[in-house]
C-alpha cells in the first residue's frame, strides 16, 4: 500500500546550543545534551509510540485519545474528513504514522506531520494553499496587557485541555494556529488572575489581565514539590526577583532584610560580601547554630565560610557567590507544617531558592548593568576631636592627676613599637590628619549581566553570565565575582522529563586586617589612631610615617606590605528525572546534586610591618576543599474525586554527605621578593586534616487532603539519621499536623461582598537541629609541649578531653502556629496574621565532670537545657491607588519575638553562666546584659557612681536587688555590684519592613524601610574614647565641654583624669591612694536602646517608550540610594553593626535591556 504521508521536521536547536556551550567551555558534555535535545524535538513523531485498544468507536474518539496520551494535536475539517466513521483499533507500541495508516486505510485521506501538529485533508489537496477550507480551525492572535494598558510579556496562553500553547512576546502579542471554534483559551501570569475566553467566531482576542492581589492561585515552592498558596496551611512567605534585584548588594542574604515577616536579617559588617545574621522566628539553640537551611533548586548548599579569618579579617559568605539576577523567587518556610518534612535540619527554618528557568516559544536576551559608589555615612570630624583639642584634653587630665605635661616623645614611646619617627609638639598641634579618610575611600562597583533564554514545546533552557567588581570602603578591601549558569529541561520521550542545572562561580576577595592597638592595624585601630599622626613620609623606606606602629591606617592595607587574599571556586550542579507514570496523577522524581567549594587563603606580611626585632616577614597558605553530595527520590500522587475530595501525597528518601579536607602551611623569614609562602626561612606549622562527615539520611512523607475545596488537612513525617550520634540515638522522628478552613467560601459568607478571602489555619509539629559536630560525641586527644614533669619540661605531652558523650541526642523544637489569611475589597487589601510558640528541649550544653576523673579538660556535652520562644507576625498589602496612569501599592510586615531559658545544667541553675558582660540564666532571655547599673556623675567629687546591690541576696538567693545606696564606680565596686538586667538583651524583640511602589506612566519609584527595636547595645568606641583619657585613645567629640570641673557641676562626664585613677575610695571618701575607675565597659553607662528605622532603599526607574527601540524589546533606566537615612536614639556608629565597619551609603545607577 502506498504511504499517504508527508513528514516535516522543525526546530533546529543545535546551532544555538552550540554557541552557548562554547561560552561555557564545556563543549563535550553540553554538545551531548544538545544532540539529545535536537533528537527530542526533531524526531518526536519518530520516537513516540502509542498503544490503543478501542472497539466500535468513532475516528474522532481515536484522534482525541491520541491527543490525550501524547503531545500531538490534529487539524481537520468535519466537512472534508469523515470522523464519525466507526472503527476498531487494537494496536500496541505503534508510531503515530502507523496508526493513521491503519485507521484511514482505504480512505481518500492524506496527512501531514509537522513536529506535533497533524493536518488531515482529502487526497491531492495542497494544504499550504487551502486558505479557509478548515472552517472549524483557525489562527487566533491578540495582545495581552495589564490593567493599566501596558503590554505583558511572558503570559502563558494555552488551549484548555490540551498541550497547545505559547507565551506572549515582549510586546504582549501572541498567535495560536489550528484552533477549534469550540476551544477555550486560558491566559495565566504570576500575580494575575487567570482568564478563560471561548474562541467562538473570534480570530483576534485581546485580553486585559487583572492583578490578583492575594495571589491565592499562585503556585509556590514547598519542600519536595509545589502547592497553590490557597491550599497551604503552613507559614510560608514569598519574595520575588523584582524585590531582590532592586538592592545593589553583593550578598543575596542582605537583600532579604525587611522583606518577610518572621525573618530577622541583621547586617554585622559593611565589608563587601560579609554574612548577615538571619534568624527565622528567633533563637532556637544555645550552643548550636540557629541559621536556616538554604536549599537551591532542591540542593542543600554550604553557607559557612572556610577562608582564614586571622587578624580580624572578615570572611566573605558563600551566599555572596549566588547571583541575585539568577533568582526567580525565594520561599521562607517558618512553621512546622512547612518545615517538618526537612526534619533534623529545619529548626532554624528553611529558605528555598528557585532559580530562573524558561518555557515558551521565543528567544529572549537580557543585558543588565549596575554601577555606583559607596561611602562611609559619617566623617572623622563627626566623631572625634582635632589635634589641638586632643592635646588640651590630655594636658588637662594630666594636670588634674598631678602629672607633668605630655610630650610627643613620651607619647610615641608609650604607643609605638619599632621605629618612632620624630615630631615636635608644635608640629603635632599643626597636624590634623583625617584618619578615617586615610583608612577609607569612595568605593566604586560595577556589575554586568547577560542572560539568554530559549523555550520550546517540551522544555526550555537558560544561560546567564555575570561579572561584579566591587571596591570595599577600606582601601584594597576588594571583591570580584564571575558567575555562569546553565539550565535545561526537556522531554526526550513522552511522559519523561530530564533537567540539569549548573552554576560555576569564581570569586576573589582581598581582606584587610582589623586588630586594635600597637603593632596591629585596620578598622579596629581607628579610634586608637590620633589626629596628629601622619600618613606619609617621603624619607621613609616605605613612604609611610611610622609604618610598623600599627597606627598608620593606610599602610596596613597597602598590598605592597600586607596581603590577605582568598580565591574561591564553586560548582553547584544538580540533575533530575521526572516520570509521569501510567497511573494517572502519579509522578516519580529523582534528583542528585553536588556543591563543591575550593577555598584558597593566602596571607603575607612584609618584614617592614613587623613592630619588633628581628623584623621578619611571615606568610601562610590554607586550602579547604568542601563537598556536599545530595540525592533524593520521591513519588507524588494527586487525585481529585468528583470535585469533592482532593488528595496530594508525597513520599521519598534523601541522603546527604559532607566532606572537607584542609591543608595548611605557615612560615616566617620569607626569603623571596614575591608576597607568598616560598623560600621559607623557618616553617612554623604544617598539617593536613580530613573532616569526613557528618552523613545524613532521611525518609519522609507528606499528605494533603482537601474537602469541597475549602476544608484542608495536612500531615508530614520524617525519620532522620545522623552519623555524629551513637547508634542508640542516631535516628529520630519528626512530624507535623496542620488544618485550614477557607471560611469565605461558605454559603453563610457569600453576602459579605467586601470579603474575598478569609482562611483559618493552624499547625503543630517538631523539627530538629543537626548542627552537631563529631567532636561532641567522641573524646578529644591532643598534645602540649609546655608541661613540667619533675624538674624537666616534656617535649610532647598527650592531652585528653573534652569527653565525648555516647548519650548525646537531638535538640528538638516543637512549634505551634495559629493564624489566618485575608483578602478584602476585591483583594486590594490582603495579608496574614499568625501567633507562634516554640518549645526547644534537650539543648546541648557543655558541663563539667569531677577533676578526679583525670582528664586534661574536664567537660562533657549533655542534653540538659530547655528554651521557649514566641511571637506574633503580621503582614498587609494594600493597593492604595490604581488608575490608568498612576498606581501606589504598600506592603508592611511586622514581627515580634521573645525567648526565655527554662532549664540549664546544675552548674548554671543558680546564678547562671556569665560570659563577659552577658548572662545565661533560667527565667531570662538569651544574651541578657549583666552589668553594674550606672547612676550619675557625683556633683561633689566628679566621679561616676553606680547603684549598689544586695550581695547576700545575690549569693544566697540568686536575686539582684538594689539596696538603694549609690556608690563610686571603682573597679572593685563594679565587679561586686553587677546585676541581671532582665528584659535587656542584644536581640531585637520586634522588626519588620515597609515597602512602597509607585508607578506613573513610564516612571516607577520604590521606597523600602526596615526597622528593628526592643534590644540594647553599647558602643566600646564611645566607652574607650570617653573613659581612657590617655595617649592610646582618641577623644570623643561629645565629651568636650561636658566634663565635671568643680563641685556642684551637673555633668555628663566625670572630671578629666589621666587613665581614670582617682583619689576616691570604694566608699566615696577621699584617699591618698589611687583607685581605678576604668571598668565603665562593665556598667550601663553607655548601654542604650538600639531601636532604629532605616530608609533602606530608594530606586527611581524609567522605561523608555517602545517606539524608541522600534518595538524590538524594552529598556529601563534607574537611579537608587541605599542606607540614605537612619533614625535612631543609639549614639554608636551604627545600630546594626555596632562598632564594626558600618553599612555603606550607596548611590547606584543602571539599565536593563530586554530583547
């Protein structure tokens, strides 16, 4: 029989893939993927096989069965092709052309297969010239715009009940061919209400999408799957790419500040790439980490830095290696209903990062540039006095102490090690050096990014490349980052999808020293570096004045004298296979991934910076190779029964391995002109070590049940094992239960027209903390060389301890969450409210054992602590104004959190555990201050005074009760009268963010505030530069004119006295002896509430009219400022970073071009 067919192959993707893969420099591997993909697209009709078993049915039903079980679709006219004819079909594993040959055997019908499109027509008809002969099948086109009339690119347009579809182009236009008049076209876009429009006789369908303010149909990522926001009973927050990329930050984690309720982000330093502190619903451990688990595209990633941080160098967070432009969205999982499926890793919450992927029929090319400058938000003159005032203050303090006048020679003799340059007092008085200006600079940054996307019928691929070059505020504190990403997903055969993601990253950073006082240098020495110290000296070998003193701010960041370099190489890759099984609704997915980081740290210091003889150079090298391997396999089953019952069940297994190998070498007296560890005179250290583990394995399951689309039940379970624990305690079970009720869908609520959504939800469950090191469960051995045996020193002595504990087990967090979600006034107002309570039990603490046990370190880890924390979360989004040319949308999130220690070990159960100026104690919050309570400056004697406590009440009853007496602030009195400052901790008790977005025609303006408060901080810089009136400190400007001078003065600061020695004893009596008043840092004198409101970011953008680019894409220009304004009552440098380098004020500009 003559074959009546014509097969047309389309979709030549190989050349485009080849170009992308050559850029990635991984040609062999990616060409293989390209070949697979080309085969998948060009040969779908050749590789797809179908089985049919149908009797006495119409040809039309056979064609529909083929469409339902494949990606083929048919185009024909009922007038020309008889599809009512009855046939019997019993075929197995046949190609579509073989099936068509059989059902049309003996019929005057021909067919043409073009990719997945099959056209049926009478024999001899020229299909390309048939015109409107197929009256029931037509082309439909149109334009999709938003509610303001602006075109919407990327809208998904599909024929309901089929796989036929496309996406709108950059002009919002689309076109579909072969559409039946009875078809319904669906239009969907994230954040917009889905629309369905019958085709009928229309050939042009224009659509205006309306914003779905509440986004209840939005699909969000959860653990091992996705779910409609409407159906979630857990506490989950979503942060979109648009919000992330508005912040010109190196570190993705920093951009999350103020974006989500329940997540407190605190920036600890202004160094580029430094890691902020992230707490989701507060602290949930004492000794273990409370950091959240980061998951990127299903892969748990490394978040801890491995580079050397000696000499106060700030590490660059591995999170800074992620390119924010590659992020599609971030989900923050907060309660047990959302996190329990991650089991032992989820006590600190989970951050799910989903990177961009592309699905559609159009090639997109995006080019972005972002650049700007950063500055320290204050000046030297704002904080410290000039040289003349400094000398006047020093002279006055020495006069009051009965000492002779200070000379420059004696000052340098006290301060400087090494060379002591000559400078007269007259010259010193005339010298006013801007030491902050010498240390810092107006820093610049540039970032270039390119991304290309290609979608096709059965998948898509994305490639991105980004380069960032950022100068830090401190000279030579620079960072460079190069990232590349490739992602592809496709279906080689029907019902089977493959995907691969690869992130290759290189980052280079130059750290700077930050250690205070003589012989050191950097930021921490700024308040020790006096205004009359010079920077440059043309006669010196290095060109610097007092180069090895530690007080030359510029010299210690000069790369010709010192280097702290780090090179990081990172590869994050994961691949998956998704199989749609023959069982309807059942899918099986397998994923495997790896996160490999190689961190090479290199330190070198010139002999010219050595402050003491014999003036030798030093260097060290440290290399850490860290690998995380993760595999997971799970099945998901979804089924809806009679539109009444809906079930969604997931079950699987996951395993994770961690491994790190460290190599280290250090030496002194480097005999080389190169700034590195070569030609070493003396090797001081050398070792290699393997940290193998821990290994994790878990079995997990989750079930969701929905009745009548409004009654929701959820349950999840995980059984986890951890290699660090002994066999008896290695495995633990974690679980969660949740329920939801969409009250607004009830009939009795239908008459409330202004209420669009009201959903009650609640959950209870448990999670664990797996941040346990192997060393907690086995005994430590070491060696020492400085121990006496008889009359001799041992060359090597074995040390034992701390002890390991085979009884150690998991820290468990039980979490209860109750809340509701709401949408009002046609969803123009929406948000959520929740209250939560966490009970953390079996906290791991380090306890002591009796010395008679005989170990060198008599301590052992035990599960002996309990902790509770609780709080409230509230967020609201309001579409304030929504006009054709102007709109204004506001979002506010507000959270509270408090904690209380409920149980400690026996040694800490009384007074508690005192660490510096803070105390851990039952009944108090973590990080509670433990200080003597400052009273005032004695108006008669001019010394600081503090409040006395009842010593007997403290020693016998462990209570800090004031006696009512005010006593002098001598060091002895301070030590004996410190008290527990209940309610005053370093942790904020409330925090949040307030974001506003304005749009006027082509202009857009975004204004973001973040805030935090309820916590207390004190500035060591203020303490030391107002207390130690001596040669080693600057003088704080606010102290000038506010010191006590004579009896009766009501002053903020005591009488100026050199080095704070007064002739006033502990009882306040005058004495011939001197008493030190130098423990101001152990008092509340400078303790302040650190509440703040920060204008975090402002960005003004303008999108060029499409006519400028002649309709070929879009371009947006923008200007922005970060950290423009901070309102606070805290007098330190920065309410977030305390005395560390503050967050910079950044001015940026850029453009985004989409083609």
